[in-house]
C-alpha cells in the first residue's frame, strides 16, 4: 500500500528509463517519505493556525480562569506538537519499506520526539495548575510550587530513563535496576532538591512561612517580605528593595523571626525607654503637688494618691515635718502615672493588649523609664510616626515634673565647665 500515487508513477517512469527495479523502488520510497513529511509539516501549521485561533476566541468569551491559564502557558500549542510525531510514526512504515534500518531509526527518533513533547506539555500543564492555584486564597497559606517542582523532576528523570532505554534497546526496568549502583551519585546531584522537598513538607505542615510573611534571618541578611517559596530557594525582598535568596532547608535547620503573628494580632509593639537623671528624682513638695493638680491627665491620680497617703500617715502617726518619714509621692512616680494616662488616652494605642509603663534597673545611664505598649497601626511608616509623636511629647513633658533626661556631656557642656574635650 502506498500513500502517495506519485511514488508509484515515479517508479514506473524510472524503470522505463532503464533504472533497476531496486533503485527505482528506493527513489520512490524516499520521494514518498519526503512528500509525506512536507505535508505533515504543512498540516501541522494549518491546524495550529485554525485550532489555536478557535481556542483563543472561545477563551476570550469564557469567564473561566483555568482556560486562560492553559492558554497563557502555551499548553495547547505544545499539545499540537504531538500531531507531526504521531502522523510521521504512522506514515513512515508505508513509505520506507525498502530501507528497514532507516525506518527503525526514524521510528526510534519519532518515539524520542514524542517523549520530549510529553514532558514539555506536562510542564506547561503543571505551570497552568500553579497559576490557577495561585488564584485561590489557600495558596497564601499552602504554597505548592515546591511540590510541582519535585513532580517535574520525577517526570524529567522518567523521560531520561525511557529515552536511554530506547537508544540502548533495553527495558526501562533493566535501567531502573541499575540505578541502585548510582544512588550515591544521584543523592549528591539531587541533594538540594531532596533537602528542599523535606523542608517544604515541614514548612507547610507546621505553617512556618508563607508568601507575604515578613521574616528576619540575621545570618542570611534577610529582613523583608517573602515573595517566593520554591523547591530549593526562598526569595525575600528586603525593605531596601534588595533580594535575598535563602536555601529552603535553612528555614528548618536555622532560626529566624516571622512577624506574621504580630500582623495577625492587629497590633505592633512599641518597646522603648528613656533614661531619667537620678539626681532629679525627689519627693514632691506641696507646691509641686498643687502644680501637678493642674495637669488634667494626672490630676485624678495625684488627688487619689494624696488622700491615700494622708490617711496612711495619719494612722501611723508619721512626723510630716521630715519628708522621708512615712509615704510620699515623688515626681518620678507622678510622671510614670502621667505616661500611663497619656497612653490610655492615645487613640492609636491598643488597650486590650500588653500595656506597661515601668522602671527598669537603674544604671550608670540613669533610670530607664520603659514604655511597652502596642500600636493599632502596623504599617511601618505610620507606626514610626506614632512612636515618634509619643516620645516627642514625653521628652517635652519631662521638665514639667522637675525631672531631667540623662545625657552624656557633649563638647559644648565641657566647654561651659572650662574642661578640655576628650578626643
């Protein structure tokens, strides 16, 4: 059976010209194969033009997203590449009957071609699956890019085994049996993907990191938002817009800070202290108490505390002529109460989370007065503005309580005292 009658006519004509039967048959087969090959190529491009055009129009009218993902990743284009391989494998046995060795090689190359097309089509399909999955809310908590990469590697390895088995005319099972001898080499080659797969499973199972999380990993110099989690690497865009690439396995084997808990809590911690000069701390005189009574935020505290202390001192028969006797209010204590009242009346501070205004251990730099509260605003720039506004006010309010901020002497201070500056 001949697919093209042109080859038959060509053979008869060549025989009539005195060419031997075998040579004429060989020329006929080569001609049939060449014409068939050209027709297959033309058919492929015609089908590509027509079918892809139809698919494109259908997708534009469709509201589905999955078909858009398949089209964007050229799945249909790559699937059409099966057509030339299948047709060539079908036509070749009928056109190369006089060249059995060449036919066997062409069929083998056609099979290898089909394996290659299968891999690139599967790769396009998996890319489309990833794109579709990214459209779901769960993708933010459960990234699958690493798993898809592992699946691609498995497909790639299987394809290589099948191609080698075709070239060697051996069963794939035979080659798989021999892989045991190369297991150490394979483990070395695929060390990072294997570790990445293990790490990816642990990260996903324990919900350690998600795309969009703010993480800090000092050892790797990462301080920013996770933009991508793949099989072997995690990309972090730092706040200065640089990109840090971290091995996925290091997120399991090393420590890092994930700020997601802070973001989900609805508050961002403000933890900062200001040092008070210990020499400015003193008991409050009546004149100071009367003056503090005019500060609205602290007036209820001062009145209540004065009443409490007066009752205690009276019940204990305290000699009030000496301030150190009994219990007295101090300017530092009233200032601490003022800070607490000021922060409770600040609309940007959360009142339902940890709220502390406390003294820390006094040291050579004075008495640290620490504010430990949570801002309602988490956005970095606005958060810094809120924090700065609070301490602007605190620094300005300190002198109103006859307190001083501790500060190491500067060159100007030393010059005022007539002392040489230290260099």
